[in-house]
C-alpha cells in the first residue's frame, strides 16, 4: 500500500517500457482514485507527442501497475497522440 503523497514526482512508463512523463497530481472522487495528472517532462514520449501542452489526465482504469514507477496502458499513448 502506498500513500498518495509518495506518488508525486514518480516516473510514468508505458507497458512497452517507454518513458511517458512524471506524476503531477492524483484525482480523487468521493475518496476513490479516479485519475492521474501526468506532466510532460523533457525527453518524454508525452512531451514529444503533445508539443506545447504541459500534461494529460490519465483515467485510473488505464493504469496497469503502481510501485516505484507508474505503468500505463499502451492504448493511452495512441489516444493522446491521435487527438493532437
């Protein structure tokens, strides 16, 4: 079990092992985790695909694992890059 405060600043990777960004915020809805705000950091897949945007919101359902890093579904990347 992790505390919410321990997750800020953690690296986010896709299932394929590509660096995606960094946890910026966690979104809570009625005391349940509903999503993650991921910041686009220099050199990340997110910064390359979003251009000038600072980050994205990832629904918690697309998170595959939480530990020392956050692993998200590869489909998240496709959805984000297709919308830009």
